[in-house]
C-alpha cells in the first residue's frame, strides 16, 4: 500500500515568528505593532538628526481658495519664517524642524512653507478608512505612516518644543487638548508654548473663559496658550519663548514620576 506523503517537509525550517505576516497581523502581536510604531520613528529621527520640532495642527479640509484660505497662506508663511530662523541658530543648539500630521490643508501649508525655506519637514501621517495621503512637501526620510492614533500623538509631543494650532475640526481639537492637558497637569518636564492661531475662530469654538468661570479649569490655565492672528506675531511669540538648547540625543519630552519631580521616565 502506498503511504501518504508527509504534509510538512522535514528539511524546511518553519518561518521565524517575526517574519510570519499572519502572526504579526494577529491580536496576539498587537504589542509588537505598537512597539514598532515607537522604535521605528525613534531610529529614523536619530538617523536624520532631528531633535526638536515645532508642530502645526489644523484642518486637512482647509484649502487656499476656500472661505478660510488665508489660514493656509499664513501657515505657509509662518513655517517659512520659523525654518529660516532655525537655520540661523548656533550650530551647537537644537534646530527646529516643522512637523505636521502629513496630510492636506494646514498640514500641507506648513510642510510647504518649511520646504520652500530650504528646511527639512516632518509628516506624521495616519492610515484612515478614508485614506489620508502624505502631501508632496514632506522630506522623504521624515515621512511616517501610523496605524495607532495614540502612538502618532506620542510622537507629536515627544520632540515638540512648540505647538501652533490653526483652525481645525475634531482631530485638531483632540491633538490640541492632549497637549494642553499634559501642560495643565505638569506631566512634562519642559514647557511647550501653545499658540492658538485665529483668535476669532478659537474663541467661538471653545469658550475658555466659561470653562474657568464654571470652575472646570483654574484661571491660571488660561495662560497655557496665547493667541496670534498674523504670522509675524506668532513668530515673535516663539522667538521670545523658545530658548535654544544644547544639542542632546534624543531630546525627548519626559514625564514626571509622582513625588519625584527631578526623576524622568
């Protein structure tokens, strides 16, 4: 009687776990995927020599020819101003790199202004059901794609030295309030200046004074941010608030440990 051939070739080695797509895409491997979205950007930022960013938030829907088109041009101009100023800083200090969410609208405008000023520019893109495509002005070596929103937000905060929030929707509100909460709770060991660009827009969208009046935030929390309505005004705020730091690797934000204000994680 003819014997059945074995289903597995005994001379062939099984695939290594980290080379098996079925496993890597499984629920069991989710911690590995999360860790990869930390370690891969870490390595790439080090390789590119990026230690400090100025983050631009704002709507992907905002177009230069739309009703709020002036904000596109303002973001473009401000990013160019910051990039040229950064290039003039002493070589031994951090140079600030414009960073955005990598998509269209305000994100594109910021990356475009930085690119036109001759600088590197970062895009932290996110994979969405309605796909968001990286814009054309990103530095190739600093274009990232994230699956997990929380890992993307970690990288916004990790290298940020300042944040400018232009008019935006739910995503912008989510990212903005995350940074403001970290500042309010003194979770970070360094200050991150926050500029709300477009006073009229932001005061209509969020009644900050009412939050204070109802006791939901402390009156001093209103000092966590400043308003600006012109690129030059925002630029001068950041020139005043950003003190060039000696270069260090990797230059990350650190969180405070309860009861140990001088210890970092």
